[in-house]
C-alpha cells in the first residue's frame, strides 16, 4: 500500500550503490504509468517495487506523509467514544458534531486571532475534501467563470480536482512573484474576468515560503473586489519554526487571508500538525461573511443560494454524507488540549525542522543547491519540505531518475506545478536518524560520480 514499506527480502551492501541501471530500467518498464509524468503515488509505488525487488532501503523523500506517531489522547478519545455507545450505530451530523465545531471556533480565536462562529467550522474528510468542496462551490458562483488561479508550486492533487470538476487552471509562480509583484500579477490576471477562485498553501508545499500579512491583505482585497473565492490550504498550520505559534491567545498568530476577506475558506489539516493523517479529518473554516453571502447561481447545482449551506449540504452531504464520528472525537480531544495550552502537540513542526536542517546540510555539502532558496530575502524556515537541484541536470525528471540509482527518491518540482523544471521536492518526514549516515554516504558517492 502507498506509504507503507513492503517487506525487503534481502539487504544489499552500500558498495552496490549505484544500483544496476538495467534492473532499475526493467522495474520501471513493468509499471503501468509513464515515469516522466508519474504522480506522487505512482512514484511511491515504483520505489516500493524497487525496494522489494532489489532489497534496498530507500531514503524516502517522495511521499509527503507524517512520520511521527499519533498523539495518544486522540486515540483514547476515539476508543472512549465507541465504548460509550454513542457512536457507530447512528450517522453523525453532516456539518460536524456540535462539540467539535465549538472547540474549533475557540481554536481559531486562540491561534488565528479571529472570531468565527461554530457554524463556519466544518469538519471534512481530510484537507483534500475541504479543497474539493471549496472548488466545487467556487465553480458555480458565476456561470461564466471556470478558471482557478493556482499560486505555485502547490499540492498536485488540487489540479486533479479541477480536472474532475471540469475547470480550467491558470498559474502564477512564487519564484518570480512575491510582495507587490505577487499582488500586481494576481490583480492583472483577475481583470480578465474568468477567475472563480485563487488557491495556495502557506507554509507552501514544497517551497516552504510563508506569505506575509501584506501579501495576504492584498490577496484578500482582490478576492473581495473581483468576487473570487480565496482558498487557503493551511495543511502545515503553525509549522513555520521561525515563529512560536504554540501559545494560545498570545501572538504571533498563524497568518491567514481570513483576516482580509469576506470570501475566504481556510483549510486546517490534522495530518501534519497533529500527526493524525490516517483518520482523514480536517477543518474548513469559512469566512463569517459567507454566512450572509447569497448567490442565486448556486441554486441550480446545490439547491440553495447560501454559500455555507451549499458547501455542507450541496457538496459534503452527497459526497460522503459526513466525517466518521470517532475521528471527530479524536480531533476534539486534540483541539481541547491545544486550547488549554498543551504545547507538546506542536512537537511535529520542531521535529521536522530538525530533520530538514540536517538533510539540507548534507545535500548542500555535496554539490546540490536550493531552488526556492529564500523567503522575501530572509532565510527559509526548516520544515516539512525543501527543494533541490544539481548542476548539469536541466530537467528534474532526469535528476529524479538518476537519484533512484542511489536509493534516494523525490518528486519533480514540475509535478508540484513549479515553473522550475530543474528541481526536485524533498520531504523529510520519512527519513529517520539512523538513515542520515546512509544519506550522507550515498550523496558523497553521487557527487563523486557526477563531478561539477
């Protein structure tokens, strides 16, 4: 299964690095997909096959999934909910259990410094469903607007969602557009009149830049002026380790576009911040302004003119009906603990930052360089992702293929929507401490075999 290591039948010595090119080629040829256009999960499947057939443990950097255990309080809360007999035999409310919505509203107040009513806090089956529902609603707000503007790079699956919904896409890349350049570029694109939404992640997957308050203010103003839906993916909420976001009710607060627009949906995932990915639960926080935002264009598709009602009963209800109830109790326990000041719940960000600092040093010390290498002139925070390239490899897919021969996996920046075709996205979550010496050895061998 994706994300789970297959059984390795034998262990090959490091002297076998680089791996036999013929063996790698044969394994690639067995796959039912084109390596040069492989998705994240297809790459994950390929690396699983190489590990199993060649008996080598890879440095797994292609799959952006958490690598830390889930907090026990969440698991215990789920088990207790089942033992009480209040769940399992009934359907949970489509819009989420009231206790979770109340605690989510409190969490938003304490960590984002925003007052959002519980009605605007909606649990979804992971952040992906929150994004999908947001895109679905955005696409019906104006019948003549069917284009979503992506601020790139970003999460590749969002593009698959627009394809499924029959939407068009446009792109502006952070590499060349930050601060006023970003706002000007978005405004210029909005003036064409075909946009229904703007979507981005911050901290960004994979560049790890964090949009500044001035940028978010500009984006919010544009969305209000042109009646666009701002879709903000905060999957890595609070994981910018340059700031301490772990103290409830005390600044700094997580930056968000919801401060600056009446037309925004912010998606907060439990997967990374709380290491709770397997339970597939997230929160979509809708701007209070959307409570009063009636749009008659929504009626034909969703049976209502109210944006919030369309989101819940027009998309989530016919899609999955609701989030399973026990994960809602698990997330409720996590939010309660965070709200009362349990800072240990934010350990994931610090741990991933520690790993990233070590891994960046190993790559940079062996001839690689960062593609997205600064955050508006400031050093990037260490976090869940970083981006790399190597001299002599003009295409990331060629570097990606070559690194497979050294037992190192990643995905191309092009897969993530970036304009930088030479780079790769590296995720730190599945590389453990015992692998750091192996990573260093393999990178040293790579550098020796590929002199600059």
